[in-house]
C-alpha cells in the first residue's frame, strides 16, 4: 500500500464516522416519559434505626406516595382493634398487619375489595365457609350466592393439607379471614412498603396467581395485541400516573388493571374486580351473571376509550359464540360422566378414576382457556390449547366409556 492510498483510506474512514454520527443525530429522539417514583428521605425513629436494620424496607418506603405524603411507619404498624400487639423499642406495634391497617385510611378501596370475589369467596373456594363469621358469610353470600356456603374443595382434600397451604391457599389467601375480623390483604398487588400503583398495573403482578392452564390470563394477555404492544412500549408509559387522573396518554395500551380496575379518563377506579364481568367463565358450563348488562356495559366503556363501538360489539359477539359452543362440548362430557355413574360404572367419589381427571381437565383447563382466550385476544388458546383439546379429550372419554360398558356387560354374563 502506498502512502497516498493510506492517506485516502484515512480520509474515507473519517468521513464515514462523521456521516454515521450525523445520521444518528438526525434521527428523531424518542421521548421516554416514564417518571420514576419520587424518593423521599424517610425520617423518624423507626426509619432512622431501620436504615441499619432491614434497610431495604426503608428504601422501598422512601419511594412510596406514603413517604411523600407523610404517612409514617407507625401509622401502618400501630395496632387496630382486636389485633395482637408486641412491644418494640418503646412502641406498641401490631403483631400482624392486615387489610384492616390499610382500611383505616382507605375504606373505599377496602369496601370495594370486600364485595369482589377477591374477598371472602377466594378463600372459601378452597376451604368452604370454615373460619368466617356469620356476618361475613351473610355479606359475601349477598353479593355472590353460593360462594361461601360450600364444602371444602374435594381436590384440595385429595391432594392433602401441605399442598393446600403452600399451593391453593398461597393464591387464594388474597381473601383470607384475618383474626382481627377483617378479610384479605392489600399487599398482594401493592407490596408492603412501596405500596405502588405501578406495580399493581403490571400484568406480571396479577400473573402471580392468574396463570397456568386453568386460568391462563397472563399467557393469553402476553400473546394478545395488547400484551405485545405493552411489552414494546412499557418504557414510554406512565405506570405511576395517579388513578384519579389516568389518561390514555399515560397508558395508551391496556394491562389487566386497565380493563378490570382502572379509572381511565374519568371512569371510577374499582377494587371490585367482579364489577366489569358479565359471564361466569370459570364455571364448567358458563351462565350469564345476574348483573350481565351492567357488567358488560362497564367493561365496554373501558374498551370505548380506545376503540370504536362496532369493533367492540363485534369482538363481544364473537367471544359469546365461543362461550356457547364450549358450553355444548362441556355439557356432553358432564352428561357422559353422569350416565356412567347412574349405570354404576363409576364410584360416587370424584378424583379416584382416570376418566374423572379427563373430564375435569376438559372443562377446567381447555374449556376455561377457550373462553378466556376468546375474551382477551388469545387465538392460540381458543384453538390449540382450547378447542383442539376439547375434541381430543371427548374422544378419549368416549373410548374409556366404551370399555367400561363392554367390561360390565361381559362381567354380567
Ligand atoms: C432502636 C432501633 C429500632 C427502632 C427505633 C425501631 N426498630 Fe424495628 N426493629 C429493630 C431491630 C433490631 C429489629 C430486628 C431485626 C431482625 O430481627 O433482624 C426490628 C424488627 C422490627 C419488625 C419485625 C418484628 C418481628 O418480630 O417480625 C418490625 C415490624 C419493626 N421492627 C417495625 C418498627 C417500627 C414500625 C418502628 C417504629 C414505630 C420500629 N420498628 C422502630 C430496630 C428498631
Ligand atoms: C403502608 C403501610 C406500611 C408502612 C407505611 C410501613 N410498613 Fe412496615 N410493614 C407493612 C406490612 C403490611 C408488613 C407485613 C406485616 C405482616 O405480614 O404481618 C410490614 C412489615 C414490616 C417489617 C417486617 C418485614 C420483614 O420482611 O421481616 C418491618 C421491619 C417493617 N415493616 C418496618 C417498617 C418501617 C421501618 C417503616 C417506615 C420506614 C414501615 N415499616 C412502614 C406495612 C407498612
Ligand atoms: C394513615 C393513613 C394511611 C394508611 C394507614 C395507609 N395509607 Fe395508603 N395512602 C395514604 C395517603 C394519605 C395516600 C396519598 C393519597 C393521595 O395522594 O391521593 C395514600 C396512597 C396510597 C396508594 C396510592 C399510591 C399512588 O402511587 O398513587 C396506595 C396504593 C396505598 N395508599 C395503599 C395502601 C396500603 C396497601 C396500605 C396498607 C398496607 C395503606 N395504603 C395504608 C394514607 C394511608
Ligand atoms: C397459581 C394460583 C392458584 C392456585 C395454586 C390455585 N388457584 Fe384456584 N384460582 C386461582 C385464580 C386466579 C382463580 C380465578 C380463575 C378465573 O376466574 O378465571 C381461581 C379459581 C378457583 C375456583 C373457581 C372460583 C370459585 O370461587 O369457585 C376454585 C373452586 C378454585 N380456584 C379452587 C382451587 C383449589 C382447590 C386449589 C388447590 C387444589 C387452587 N384453586 C389452586 C388461582 C389459584
Ligand atoms: C394473590 C393472588 C391473586 C392476585 C395477585 C390477583 N388475583 Fe385475581 N383472583 C385470585 C383468585 C384466587 C380469584 C378467584 C376468586 C374466586 O372466585 O373464588 C381471582 C379472581 C379474579 C377475577 C374474577 C372475579 C370474578 O368475579 O369472577 C378477576 C377479574 C381478577 N381476579 C382480576 C385480577 C387482576 C386484574 C389482578 C391484578 C391487578 C389480580 N386479579 C390479582 C387471585 C389473585
Ligand atoms: C382488553 C381488556 C382486558 C385485558 C387487558 C385483560 N382482561 Fe381479563 N377479561 C376481559 C374481558 C372482556 C373478560 C370477560 C368479561 C365478561 O365476563 O363479560 C375478562 C375476563 C377475565 C377473567 C375471568 C373471570 C371469570 O368469569 O372466569 C379474569 C380472571 C381476568 N379477565 C383476569 C385478567 C388478567 C389477570 C389479565 C392480565 C394478565 C387480564 N384479565 C387482562 C378483558 C380484559
Ligand atoms: C388485585 C390487585 C389489587 C388489590 C388486592 C388491591 N389493590 Fe389497590 N389498586 C390496584 C390497582 C390496579 C390500582 C390502580 C388502579 C388504576 O390503574 O387506576 C390500585 C389503586 C389503589 C389506590 C389508589 C386509588 C386512587 O383512587 O387514587 C389505593 C389507595 C389502593 N389501591 C388501596 C388498596 C387497599 C387499601 C387494598 C386492600 C383493601 C388494595 N388496594 C388492594 C390493585 C389492587
Ligand atoms: C387503553 C387503550 C385500550 C383499551 C382500554 C382497549 N384496547 Fe384494544 N387495543 C388497543 C391498542 C392500542 C391496540 C392496537 C391498535 C392498533 O393496531 O392500532 C388494540 C388492539 C385491539 C385488538 C386487535 C386488533 C388487531 O389488529 O388485531 C382487539 C380485538 C382489541 N384491541 C379489543 C379490545 C377490547 C374488546 C377491549 C375492551 C375489553 C379493548 N380492546 C380495550 C388499546 C386498547
């Protein structure tokens, strides 16, 4: 290489670098508008000492609205009526904190929560009415007939106590009856010290419980257009926006919270997650809820903040077609099991014969998934994880039924 060539190469390379730099600078800047939570240095005896003990808690608290609004450590930790206490560095504190400690300042949220299926019905779904006072039962039964007055769940019994506590109840404790007379916990969605609305608006927060084949809401959401857009745009969203002033500028894409709870553009925030629903989708054969019209209207009003009416109506119409056709398929399997019981070919006990597990999976996994997929935009769940499996499981059940019937006839001979 000659000197001249080297010189030309250097000039060329420099020109390329300058050009690349200019092109880069010419790109429009993307605005990142998600403000982080404000950090307020916590003061007071609890915080100062705890900065040396369990300091993460103080940092979490320092990022909360509570810190900026001067809600102190003690205000949450002081004992409420009927709470067990302990003495701690000159303070009398509550041994366990529950929804009661939050409800002293947030009674509206607590009352809404109490009316929802996140309240007492969630716990009773596993353990039945045990552990509730007569008054609590009456209250919850008024809003959700049959949700409390039911026996301990048969599957939970079959699986045993240890599993019930670390499995079923770990999720269903969102509505646990507390010894102080209150119900449930607020920290499942807000955490204890950051008490964050941003956290509660994250799909993964709901997905701690709302996942898996029997209620695949998180997986469905993640594959829906909403979920995919959210994953792309989350850094441009204002997840910390005050619920009282939440606009589609803050959240142009919905998360679980937006559809089921948020006060988008002047709508009321609700902690009653039941309020915007119109079908009992979790049931084997789904029926309309008593407040079908109100529930559906409330949810559609949320859709309508971002979509046009014909699109929303069409979406609901199609989803309801899936509910009806799933109902028919599940009904067929329910009838087959009932017939086999009547014919004396199955014991009266559930969960002791293989065909009963297939029948259970049929509605509990595949039927539910198909319906949830249809309402939340998960095509794969309507079809491959839903209807395909419904078909397959029904064929399997019919095959077993044939064998059971054949066997008994030959036995009778
Ligand atoms: C002089 C220091 C000091 C002060 C003041 C203090 N704490 Fe503590 N706190 C501690 C220490 C040390 C522990 C034990 C940490 C451990 O077990 O690792 C503790 C533990 C706790 C626990 C857990 C107790 C348990 O048995 O589970 C809570 C809750 C707590 N503190 C809350 C508070 C609150 C609220 C205040 C103010 C009203 C406060 N603390 C004031 C030092 C302090
Ligand atoms: C918004 C209410 C709230 C505020 C404010 C609050 N806490 Fe707590 N704190 C809780 C709850 C709820 C728990 C969980 C208690 C339980 O499970 O019984 C808890 C638990 C704790 C624990 C035990 C945690 C563990 O994992 O071992 C400590 C220590 C504690 N808090 C200290 C503090 C300190 C120090 C402050 C102030 C800087 C504070 N808290 C402010 C609600 C609050
Ligand atoms: C002593 C009163 C008090 C207690 C106790 C209390 N809070 Fe708050 N909370 C407030 C105040 C005041 C605000 C700020 C309200 C505002 O700015 O609109 C607030 C705000 C909040 C917010 C909204 C935060 C945001 O970013 O907009 C949440 C969520 C919350 N609290 C949850 C809880 C939970 C959960 C508990 C119990 C573990 C609790 N609070 C206990 C007074 C309290
Ligand atoms: C991973 C968390 C999780 C676990 C573990 C779990 N559930 Fe659930 N369960 C849920 C969620 C979320 C729903 C709501 C489903 C829906 O509405 O689509 C639900 C719904 C139910 C329902 C229907 C609603 C009702 O009130 O009748 C019953 C019954 C139920 N679960 C019982 C159980 C039993 C029994 C176990 C253990 C054998 C269990 N669950 C384990 C999260 C869980
Ligand atoms: C700690 C576990 C847990 C978390 C976290 C949780 N849920 Fe649930 N959720 C449940 C259980 C359990 C049920 C079923 C209650 C029942 O009917 O027995 C339920 C039921 C529901 C229902 C159906 C109510 C009905 O009337 O049938 C909706 C909607 C719902 N949850 C939405 C949400 C949203 C949105 C979030 C997040 C902001 C969330 N959940 C977070 C456990 C949880
Ligand atoms: C775009 C709005 C939207 C989003 C986002 C959304 N949902 Fe839903 N969800 C719906 C609609 C619509 C229904 C069916 C309502 C009905 O019954 O009329 C539904 C039904 C449910 C049910 C079923 C209740 C039953 O009867 O079994 C649960 C539980 C639920 N959603 C939880 C979640 C969770 C958790 C997320 C996030 C992972 C989520 N949803 C995201 C709109 C949404
Ligand atoms: C299922 C999850 C969940 C549970 C359980 C829950 N919250 Fe919330 N909470 C949310 C969501 C989501 C928001 C934000 C709603 C929005 O986007 O507009 C919120 C908002 C709030 C706010 C701010 C409301 C406002 O209008 O500014 C308060 C205060 C609050 N929650 C308190 C509580 C209390 C107290 C409890 C217990 C009784 C509780 N939350 C239980 C999910 C939950
Ligand atoms: C906060 C705003 C918001 C809410 C609330 C909302 N959506 Fe969406 N939705 C979007 C956005 C943004 C897109 C992507 C739109 C685009 O491509 O222009 C979308 C896409 C969709 C799509 C997919 C369209 C396609 O091209 O595949 C459907 C279907 C849909 N939404 C239905 C609903 C229904 C039904 C509700 C109420 C239960 C709802 N949405 C609530 C913002 C929202």
